[in-house]
């Protein structure tokens, strides 16, 4: 069995962090053997050539992400940093992840239906009523609405981490309009071409059929039951940070890529304006937030949505994926109750555990957190993308004081979590493999059945020691290979 080169072993502190490639004795894990063999022997000139080829492909194909910097007048469009050492997950590990994710989405879907209908989970005292009705993502407009197929969460992105023992834990649930699909597929295409022999020798599970499953999940929502419904992807437009992804998905699945101005409400239905007249839309895969969907129902100043869309939706003439109001279930305080939801709705024990979480509206939790802010991670419950966070062990005294004051003023807006020792995987930097912290965004598709895309998107904190993997905060990505054996 291979071992890490002696000059590199100081990088791989496997006793403090779980390392994906090396065990605690610096031996290469069996499922990483072919990957380690290739990249540890690759000469610097070849490494540079491969990286240049990847960068060139990304530029040519426009695989970009828009980065918004506080001090910049204009957003910065750039190619997303892509590391070409794949993350490898053995089959038995993935099978457990797959079961756990499908279980979790089933419970979350049941929860969303319940809170917009009978609210049994509130009446039975499992989750506090105020946590739901005062939640900024709870939509009273959805109360009593029966969504097509009973499916609220057609596409979700569940963020997983591994702790120092190698256990997979759920860090966050992203249920509104999760991004990252395009980087998953484009990354796989590039890796399978540029490292063709390695890819074939590793017997990696295919992800291409998942796009057909995604399309099938959207089709299954069509209220009319049409075999070939008209499906539109509603985008905020070319200035959105994920617009590349919108165009990619629309092209790959044969969807109409539209903005709000391309759609019109008439007779409780939604139509696309075309050169030959109006064409009725059956399903809208929306990539804009609830607030902007319909200025008549939500934010009246929105120019991105479709006036009257919610009337057509409530009339049952169009489906929206994901359903409005799903954000109440990816609130970071509600997240803490997902294991209870699984027990309540499914009568099962959770397969995947949560990261230990403190609810700061609870007096005892708040007092503990305020006394240990330098040890914990604090998050705003309604924020995403790595914003609104305090990472206590790396924070300054000024930052800690700011969050302490904010927590005392509005404790219900925050949660705190144990600072996890995220697992690490190697990236290639200046001719050497060096470790960086990673997480995994796993994508679950739900139609008549649930499907987890094999592998998902591994996100990398590119700065040494950093725990922030979000692309919006400068993180990168790498391909994730789930093995067939």
C-alpha cells in the first residue's frame, strides 16, 4: 500500500482532522490508490499543462460565477476555481449517504405540508409555534394550498461534512433554489476527458441519467397530467451570479429559459410570449426567491417576477418548483428539529445526524453560547452563502463583541454550532498535494420517487486553514467520484 511521501506528511495531520486520502498512519486509503498513484508521480510540467487545459476549457465554455465584493462598484465575473484531484467515495459509504438523504427529504417534505395544513407537529409540541409563524420564509399565502403531487421540494442541496472520526453529518439544508448543478456536470465532463484512463479504471458511477430524472421530476408536477408539458426555467437574468447554471440546465433539459417579462398571466393561467403568440406554461422551475415571484402576492416592487403567478398557482393551472414557502424548512433554527421530524413523521431514527446546534431563543443555550463565543460558529438563521457568520476560533475580539451584542438584542435571529473539524482532501498547489478543508453538497431530486445524484459537488476552502467553502466567499470545487465497487 502506498504512503505519503515523507516531505508531505507534515501536511496530513490525520489525528486532528479526518483525511480523505490518507489514514492516521499516512497510508493511502484503498479507494484512493489509483488517484494517489497518478498525481503523486505527475511531473510539474504535466501538472501545469493539465491545469492550463482545465482553465482554458472553463473560459471557452463560460463556466463562471459572479463574485460580489463589498468594496467593488461592479461585480467580478470569474471562472470558479476547480481542483483536478477528484474526491473519491467508496460504494458502501455512498449507499448510507443515499439512504440518509432520501429519508431526510421525505421528512422535510412532510413537515412543509403539515405546517401549511393541519400543523400537527406544532400542536403536539415538537416544534415551537413562534419558530414557524414568525419565520421570514413562512408564507401565509401557501396555507391550505395543495401542491402538485404533494411535492414541495423538487430539487434540494444538502450540505454534508465529515468530522475528525470520519462520520458524515448534515450541516445545512438548502431547499429554496439550490445552486451547483452545472459545476457538478461540467466538472465531470472535463475530468472524464482530461483524465480518461484514470476515470475508466476507477469505475465511477455515472451521473448523466440524473438530468433525465431531474426533467422527469419536473414533468411529474404538471397539473394537467400532460405527457409533454411546457416547462420554463424562471431566471432573474444575465446579471445573476448563477446565470451560467440557469442557461446550462435549460439547454440540457430542453426547458424554456425565461425572465419575468417573458411571461404573462391571463385567465388564471401563465403563458410564454412567443413569436407565434401565447403558449401556456405547465411547470415553472424557478431560480428566484419567493419575495420576487409575484409582485401582487409578495414584494410589490419586484420587477423579476410575474404579476398574477400565485393566482394561477392556487387555481391549479401551473406548478412551481420548488414550491413557494419551502424556505421555512431550511431556516437554520428549524434545521435543529429535523431529527425530531424524522422520528415524528416516519417513525424512524435518523440515518444522518445533525451538527450539534444551539437555539439562542432558549435562555440556557444563549447563556452557554455567549460564554463560549470564541469556541463556536454562529450563523444568522435566514442567511446563506457563508454570509452572516462568526467562526469563533478565528474571530477577532471586535467581531466576537459585535455578535454578542447582536445575539442579546435579537437572539431568535441566530443559532450556534460546535466548530467542526471538517475533513480534508488534497488539492494540487505549486506542484505538490496539500490538504484543504472540504464539504459535500449532495443533490436530491424528488418526483414520484426520490433520487440522489451520485457524488454531488465537493466544495473546497482554498485558503490554508479556512473552513469557508462557499463559492461566494472565494471557495473552489472538485469532482466527486462514487465508485461502483
